[in-house]
């Protein structure tokens, strides 16, 4: 995600910084897509499930319920959305937006300095190819600082660790996104599994609220 650019940043440095940020983002995205493609090809060629050792001593099947095509499409949607959102340097200074796509459903989290800017971002993503639905969780507020974003990353790590440590819980089926202490859960799950994931998450220190955005199967 491109970093927040201060409003008083010199214009000549802004252009250089912005171009470098976009180039880095695109390189990272292409690398991620390449790795995902390799993983998808390996999965389609292997009959045996991939096992991930759990912290409680057991093992769970790495069973993301999305198809290989959906996995790749979701990454493409995220890449296209980020490029489209941040292609305007003026808008880039006024937002901090995270894009998460799961089975063609997009979650937008973060902050925008105005409702107009927020609505523009949502409209951009809503019109991207293959996007089925957009959950708009962008707040109209001051942009969060580095410390706040670091705390969110730490909370996400703790939630995932707790899920992995829970015996017989298929943690790989749950997508965890944290923004300003709020934890969003996505995935293709049963209601029972979704409720269990929410219960695990709610007990993690630092979590202020839990929002379930599951698609139930």
C-alpha cells in the first residue's frame, strides 16, 4: 500500500516519490501473482492435501475454499484497484485505503479526508471487472499514523496465531483484516465455523470489535 504523503511535501519530490512508490507496488504485485500462479499449478497437479502444523500439536488441511482461478482473480482485482485508486497524486495524499478481495467480494478499509474522496474510491472499485460486491468500511477521518498501522498488523498476526493454535480449526479458510482495532473476517464458511472464528477473534487483546463478512456455504 503506498504510504501517506504529507500535504506539505514539495511537489518536485512528490512526483519522484510517487513514481517510485507505484513502481514498487507494481513489482510487489507482479511477484505475488507469479508466486500464486506457481502455487495454483502445483495444487492442481497434486492429489494429496497440503498440511500445516498447528501450534497445539495437530495439523490442519490448507483448504482455502476458493478455486485456483478465484485466487488469482482476487489478486488481480486488488492490484487493479490499488493502481486505479492511487493513480491520482492529489487523491493519494488524501487517503489511506486497504483493498482486500475474497471470492470477488471487495473490502475497503482505511480513511479518507472527505466523503467525496471516499465515495470516488468506492465508485472506482465498484466498476472494476469481476467485482461482485463492495463492502465500504472507509472512515471519513484523519489518516492513521505509522504506529496505528503497526498495531493493526500486530493484531492480525495475533488473531491468525490464535486460530492456528485452536485445535481442529481450519485457519486457512479465514481472511483476517484489521483497521484501527476493528477486525474484519472473510471467507467461504458455514455459520458454525464463522461464529467460532468470531469468538476466537474477540478474545484477542487489542481487538475493539469483530465484523463478520462471510459468505455462508
